[in-house]
C-alpha cells in the first residue's frame, strides 16, 4: 500500500529522552563484554545530545528520570515506534528491558498520542529494528524482534507497507543504517549491511538513494527537517569516525551536527537509540 507523504520525514517538535542510571556501566546489555563505560563522560555526551535537540534545534524535550533497576532505559527508541499521531508501545526482545515501556507509555499518553500496546506475549519488537523511510517501514528480524512483532507493527500503521529484513550480525537493523533525508538511506560498508540494503531494495517499489559510509556504527544518524533550518543530520563525531564524517561532509544541503557518543556505544547505544521523536505540528 502506498504511504502518505514522504516529505513528512524528519518533522519533529518533541523528543523523549531518559537519563542515564549509574547501573548502566555494569549492568546494561552489551555485545562486547569487555567494554568499560566512563559514566561521567557518558552523561556529558548524553547532555550534549539533549542540548542539540533542545537548544540548537528547538525541540520540546521530555526527559524521563533514570531508574536504577532499568540499566538500558536511556535507549528509549526501543520502547515505542511513533509515526504521525500514533505510538506503538513495543514488547522489547530482552526480558530485562520490558518494564522500560511503562514510563515511555505514560509520556506518550501525556503528549496525547494515540497509544497502542503490544500485548501478544509471542511478539517481540525493539524500535532499533524499525526503519521508517517516510514511505514505508523496514523491520529487522533480529535476536530482539520477531515476525509477530513486525506483524503487529504492520497492523498498527496500516497506511504503510512493512517489509521484514533478516539481521544476523548486528544487534538491530539500525545498527548499520538510518535515513539521512526523505529519499536517502545511510548504510555501512560491511558485507551484512550491504546485504541488508540489497534486501530492502528488492522489497521496495521505491528507488532510494544511498550514502555508503566506511563504518557501520556511523551509519546510524538522526535526520530532522526543522522549519527555518531545513535538512539537519546528527552524526557521530569526527574523533570517533573520521572517514565516515568525510562522507557526510559531501551533503551540501544539510546542516551537519556532530554528536559524541563513544560511551553509550560501548553498550550498543547509537544516536537514534537515545530519543523518540514526535511530530505534534498543528496539522496532527
Ligand atoms: N544495551 C542496549 C541493548 O542491548 O538493548
């Protein structure tokens, strides 16, 4: 089924974020078991990220408080998928993360979104596996997200086509890709990333442009379309991924904003993970 308007991609007025608990350092889930997070630096980087959204881009930021029993809770993206005026509260794939959805649900209800809950106990879905292009959804089938979760997403957002993409070597689909504009997919160079892109291209009626960056982790960016500023891209800092940043610098129509994220990346937190973006423009 055809989607609504592609140009709505990136239009956001609000963001939900969540503070970092002390427990993140030792207890957050991670694929690299030997990583040591510098908590103070993680908080400084997270504050920088929030500052970009609120002070530089003018979004209303709702900051949820940290909860020590939920070490992965700053990665709010996994707890809900918001499109237009509807928010699907997910059932995260990691059992230790299931309670994260409670505070996120309340925040989305307070923002008066149409909140839909994923109650099926056979379903799992992490928002990190959901790539919305403005025209359609791609949902990664990963260790965290299963087919039933993707089906419930498709039932929730009936205006859009939903295609499933196997994700084998990464935590989430968006561990190696994201949108950089209404028609532009940023993709990492690894073989699994390129294979996933090929699958997405084969499943779509639409021909997307692609921007290939050397580092998979740098392919996770946040695209925003802000009135008065136009295309904005938050991307990983040049100290972290200098070669990938050289590729972003070729995007002459975008305001580029580097964001440091070295510490949360050690527990598999990427840029999109740390916010839920919501458009409450008057047309909604
Ligand atoms: N640490 C993020 C996650 O594993 O879900």
